[in-house]
C-alpha cells in the first residue's frame, strides 16, 4: 500500500474514533468565542470569528509554535493549511511557499503587516525569520487581492513577531532559551518586557542561530565536480525585534522594528567555489489607532522595508518598499460593519533592471460584513492603480448560511491580479499582468472543543507569465493555469490535549515549460499532501508529535524529473523542572527519511537538539 493512503485512513480513524467522541461528550449552546474560534481580520479586513469567515483560515498561536520545537517557518507550515514547501537545502536555503497550487511568487508573506518580497528572486526570504521570535501565524489560502492588493493570489501568510502583552498578569518580564544539537546547531533567544510608565510598554527580543549544516546538494544528481559542493553548508542568523506601545484614552500607538542579518552557504558551481549569500532585512511598522466615536475607528499605518542581498561572487541587490495607509471602520449596527481606506505603496530595485527601477501603486478599498438572521454577507472591493498599467479592480463576494446550530455553509467568488516584476519587464516590456478568478465553497462545524472544515476550491488564471525557452526565456503571457480540489481540516482542543489534521487533494496544472501552449502538473506541487499532529500538555511533561506526507510531484516545468512521495515525523518533549524553568528536546525527521523538496538538493536528516528555557 502506498504511504499517503495509509496516512489518510489512519488519520481519519483517529479523527472520528477519538475526537468526535470527545466533542460529543460536552454540551454547550453557544460555541462561539472559544479558544478555537478567535477574532481575526485576515479574511476581510474587519473583525470576524474564525468559524464565520468566508475563507479557510488557519491560526497558529505562540504555544503551538513553541511546542513544535522547530526553527523555520517552512518546517512549521509544511503540509499544514494547504501549504506546500520547496527548499534548496537546510536552514537558510532558498524557500518557496505554494498555497492551493499557485506559483510561489503569487503567495504574499506579511511580517507585522509589512510585505516581504525581494524584487530579484521574488522570494519572501521568510527562511530567515526565526520561529523563536514569532507570536502568531495566520494562513489564508486562496485569492485575497481584494483585501491585500496585487500578488495575494494563492493566499497570504501573516507572521506576527513578539509584542508587548497588554494584560500584565500574562506578561513574561524576562525569558531566555538556549539550545544545542547535532550538525553544530546552536540557538539562543531572549525576551525582555518592561513598563516604562503607566501607558508606555516596551519589548525587546532577539535570536542568534547557527549551524554547520550538511551538504545542500547531492553532487551525484547535480553532476558537479566542484569539491566545495561536497562540504557542509553553514548558516548564521542574528535577529532583533523591538515593540513599543502607548495606550491613551481613545487611541493606541504601536511601533515595531525588526532586523535580521544572515549568511548562508549554498552549493552551485555556476557561481564559483563555495558561494555564499549575505541577506540583510530591515523593516519598520508604525500604527496609530483612534476612535472618532464609539462606532467609528480610524487606523493609520506606515511601513518601511529594506532587503539587501550580497553574494560572494560580487553581486549586490537592494529592494526598498514604503507604504502608507488610512482606513476607517464604521459599525452600522449590531450586525453590520463597513470599512473604507486608501493606500499608497512604492517598490524600488537597485540596480535597476533594463531601466525598470521603481513601481508605484495607489489603491482604494472598501469592505462590508453583515448578518441577516441565519445569513451573513461579505463584500470586498479594491482598485489598484500602477504607474505602468491601467487601474485594476478586484472583488470578493461571499455569503454564509447557518443552517443548523453549529453547522454552517459559505460560498465566495473572487478576482485578483499580479503585475509583472522588474525582471519580467526587463525581458519583455509588453508583458501584461496575470488575471485570476476563484470560486470557494465550505462547510464548518464548531462544537466547544472541536472545529471541522471541508472546503472546495476552483481557481483559474489567464495571461500567466511564462518564460519562453524558444525565445531566450523571454517573459510572455502564454496558456493558462488552473487548479481545483478539496481541503479537510480538523482541530480538537481539550484542557490537556490537542489533535489537528489538514489534508489537501488537488490537481494543479501549469504551462509546460518546453511547450507553453499545453498544461502539465505544476512543478513541486502534489496531488495530495497533509499533516497531522498530537500534543499533550501535562503537569510535568509536554509532548508533541507531527507527521507530514506528500505524494509524488514534478520537480520542474522544464523537465520530466519527479520528486518521490514522502512521510516524515517530527517530535518534541519538554520537562518542567519547576515553575518557569524547563528542559526540552526536539527531533526532526525521526526515521531519517531521505526525501527531496527540490531535485538535487538534500533535506534535513535526522536531527536532535536539547535545551533549557527559563521565564522570570
């Protein structure tokens, strides 16, 4: 029997044999507002309960992130919430995120609300964000252009770093975490929270991570004769995170500064012996939130981001982005909320590419969320005007129906677009933006300790930007992209146990790189993948285990090379010595499986770490 059917059936047996029985053993008349059903603004820009959103949103909190014991965003999200990962090597290796089978460049990654996107590689460089400093992760699969603007086609990954806890009783004044393991891993992180006065709070957190690593590539597959492609590839990362918040009578101000500096060696004989990438990311986010009246709130945000890439063979690239936005939230009644706003954003690249140095966006957006008895409605409308293309209007319309207590349905239809990046324009100034459409339908069951979601999606792309090998890999709008499938997710949380599962069945089709007029299975995207996890939080021990599986998939749109199916297990164990003092251990790839997320590149082998954490 193949690995992934066994994975599916064993997981479903656990779901319906254990978790539904747990849910049915409890009885509540109103399950909204439980820890499984938090407030989120990710799906519309307005406050909604998770169970009432019109998108299949997943939210991961600080405790879940910490329990995983993992170091990177890719390792944490792999197989969860419709997320697939491609990665060239280990920690610090170039990482791609695929949501609902979309191209990785069509997945928008936000760090504290700030876009992460390098104009050269089109990568978010999210591999350099240490999980030790992350407070919350939200994943919104599907077309979100009408909420977040161009580029949010496959979905959005929102990362929130540590910030001051406004509840003093929940505040950790100081904490430190020290960890070491095989492959020369050393990890140190700290957090300090302080009240500077009655209304001004400050938090500073930092992380230092380094590893001797392993060889990023397998020269037997890359056919490299460069001896430095056989050695271990080191990675070093230093990160600082600062958050200040000021609470006034009718307003709130927050300032977040984040800076990460990393060095990653990678194997590629085309770039000389033992090439190295030095990445420096710096960003600032300021938010001022004030109430005009009890039913009228205004929020002003300013973001600034800089990404610098330096390479050992002499190349240097810099991407800068600035954004200012104003939005007004108005409560029209007990069940209706309305939002409108304006946004201006500019992106520049140095050096310019064939004269294309800067792109500017001016946007206007509105949103409405309301209830009428058992029916609920969401409408998002957005206009994005660029300095190179005419204004693009995108929308999302959704309707929900609570057809029985704890049982609801939702449907949405959305449109989106993404503009050609500076590299695509440098090869062909006439290339046009991609246009996207999506239909989504979902069923939600929420009962006390359990939330279950079944989602169907269908996406289509016209004018996909493809690089034509018959014409010097010039960017062109050729053929189409399409995908449809199902997502199944379940989460069961009791006082001391957590079980979750996420399964995705899809059929992603992209233009054949060698014959763009025809479609083939999209590179590095599987027809099935998923993940399940089980956590126990005891009086003395915390234990967590997670299995992740994927079916086979193509490595590239330009070759027939396949990446084989895989099933891996990660786990962690924490022993509570006394209040505020813990010893913990983590294992990745417990069975030491040899698998690949990109052909010719190795993945993390069996890896152990052990450490101590203290809060005081």
